[in-house]
C-alpha cells in the first residue's frame, strides 16, 4: 500500500482528493498549511508528496527543499500558478512534475500511478556496484545476485529500510507499515520478524565477503547495513 502526503490549503479540494485516493487503495495524510506539516508526527513514510505552492503561511517553492531533504520520494506541485516561469522554477527546484488546477481526479490518479511505479522501480539500496538489488515486480531481493528467497513481510522490511536508507526507521513506523496497525508499545511482533530475518540473512549469504544486516539504532529504530566481514 502506498502512502501519500497532500499539502493543500483548499480544504474542500483536499477532502475530495483524499476521498478519491482512498477509494483507489492509497492512504493519505492531509496538511492544510506548511505549519501543520512541520508540526505533524510522521507515522508513514510517503511514496509521493503532492504540494500546493500558494500556502497561507509560506509557499511550496520554499517547502520543497525541506521535503526532499527528509524524504526520498517524488514531490509534485499541484497549483493554480500557470506561468511558464513558475513551472520552470518548480522543476528546477526538483519537483518530479508540475500539475495545474483544476485537474480531473482520473488524470491525477493516472499521474500518481505512473510516478510511483517509476520511482519504486528505481528503488535500490546500493554499496559498491549495486550489491543489493530489489526486484519489486517479482518481489525478491538479490545480494551479489544471490536470491534471498524472502516471504512477503521479509521483503517489505528490507525494501522499506532500503528505501529510507541511510536514515533509520522507527519501530513505530516499521510496525505500522509491516503489521498494519498502530504500535501499542508492547507488541514485539516486528522485533520477532526482524530477529528471524537476521538469522535467515546470515545463513543465506554466509559465503560472501560482505554482510547484510538490520542494525538496531539506539533511540531511533532500525537501519539496513552492508559491511565487510
């Protein structure tokens, strides 16, 4: 399941987009101001961010650098600013696309699907000539061309950590993404899955000169690590 951030001050439009995307299998966080986004507690890492430019307490041109610094996913502008200069500026600042309001929901959905599919297809955690390769279509991961033969949850754990690397992912976020519910502070399901996965990785790639491991980062969560043995 892909998660989307929508930063849009038009409450009615934001609600319409949210309802439409929810019907098509996406989860979505809506922020009506830049401040609301900055003060939010992030529970899901987004696969895509949709950002307006004209916000009541700032603008998307200023916000995009913060978004791209924190998240590796594509950012697209959805705005009424239709000048060529604004479009060029948005793309120069690193936006993946620049969409003009009003936009048909069907077209927005098609854009979202295409962008996410392309960006996910490019996901790759690499160290020295693509040691680790993620095949999202076949849902398998290769380490030095050795298939790790992972089950669904194991694939999701490594792919999610790789997507957010080198930043660690908190237990709460990883738990919600993998298990599918809020972390209550006591459930050790994700820790058990990671413990079993670590053993599986150690056994599968024991003859390679590099190790692939899931590191516990004190106070921050888990991160993916490739290092010399």
